[in-house]
C-alpha cells in the first residue's frame, strides 16, 4: 500500500483535466509532484497553484511523444527529489473519422503517444520501482478500451484497449513485488480533451458510451485516483454503471456486439 504523504508522484498530461485534478488531489494529501505536459503555460500555472497552496510541484514541459522524453523526465525527477514512488501515465489524445478516412500516419501518431507513451514510461520507471520494492502505477485507459460503443475513434479505442490489457498483465507481475497498479477507466469527464481532437470525416457525430453515463467533474476523478492509490485498488471506472455492461459482454460477446450495433443503427 503506497503512502501518499511524502511520496514523489509523476503525473503526465498534468496541465489540464484529469491529470491536473489528480496532481491537485495528491498534493493536498502531501505528495511531492512532478508535472509533465506539452502545454508549458498551463503546466506552470498548475504547478504554481500547488506551490501557492503550500505543496511541492516541479513542472517539466515535454512532448511525451518524443523517444527520449521519459529519460529527461526521470533525470529531472531524480535530480529534484532523488526517488520516485507514483507514476500516473495519463496523456491521451483523440482523433475522429471513419476507419477508412483516418490516415495511417495519424494511427501511428496516436499509437505513439497514447500507447507507446505508457510503454516508454513503464520501461523507464519500472527498474526504479522494482529496486525499491514499492510504489504505484496508474494507467489511464477509457470506457473505449472496455467495450465497443463507437466506430468513429478506432485508433483511440485500440490504444485504450491495449492499455487495459497491458495494465492487467502488469498488475499480475507487480502486485507480488510490492508495487500497486490502478487501471483508471474514465467514462465521460468534463475536460477540454475535445479541443485538441483532429477530425478526418466531416459531420461525423461523436458517439458516447451510453445515455446512462453522466459527465463527471475532473476534480471528482482526481479524488477517486488518490483514493485508489491509498487503498491499492486495481479497477477504477469513473461510473459503476459500466459494470452491468461488462457483465453482459462477458456473458455473451456475440449478443452484446449485435445489441450495440442495433443501438447505433441509423
Ligand atoms: N475526458 C474524458 O471524457 C475522458 C474519457 C475517457 C478517457 N479519458 C482519458 O483521460 C486522459 C486525460 O484526458 P483529459 O480528458 O483530462 O484531457 P485533457 O486534454 O484535459 O488533458 C490531456 C493533457 O495531455 C496533454 N498532452 C497532449 N499531448 C501531449 C504530448 N504530446 N506530450 C505531453 N502532453 C501532452 C495536453 O496538453 C493536456 O494537458 C486521457 O488519456 C484520455 O484519453 C478522458
């Protein structure tokens, strides 16, 4: 079980939305933060707000799609704090379009950032956590990685599905070695993620996971993540109404897919 007070916590995608809210929650509980994001101005503002509230936060502006970004993130973290305890891999971007309209280069961009960003982070920080025999990893997936509800964001869904699988496997490996793992699966959360979305098919409506899912505030999700780290919880959907859907899918994948297809028929 990771003690948050005093822990060194890295959060990627920390300038906005869920990452920023989680950084705030962890800082309020006494963690020492390292915030990484490509949006340097908002990042400095986020770190400044934590410091103004009496916390510790280092802002490291980085494009996490670059191959050596995590080397630099680790170097700066060790130089400042001399250790690392919590790593939240949270960066994710959206792309929309019909499957045949999304260019291959865009698929590669999304896979490189959303999925390989998590892979490179794990590769960089796992030796540190294994050497300590403690710590906690949070990977941000999505409902999009848990069940099919749209065909307009396939690269995004594919990376999130891969994060789900990878995080489950990591938990098998790491839990017996003293390292906690949380799979954060947000449903709809009120953030500005749509602002950076590229679209490749005109007039394509964005399909959500279902009308039963209300938007959560990022602040609520930040608290959920901090609680999950403190209590070593693995599966963290932001809405428990997803559970019956997962049970239905598990019981009969064929019937579930047909029902989802019927629900989205024009
Ligand atoms: N908001 C939702 O409804 C929702 C739903 C499911 C999953 N998620 C997931 O939650 C995570 C956080 O999303 P959010 O909604 O808070 O979005 P957001 O856009 O508010 O935050 C994402 C952050 O990532 C940063 N970023 C983008 N590209 C980057 C890069 N190359 N290098 C470094 N930083 C980069 C952005 O500047 C931004 O601060 C994502 O992984 C997203 O897929 C969000």
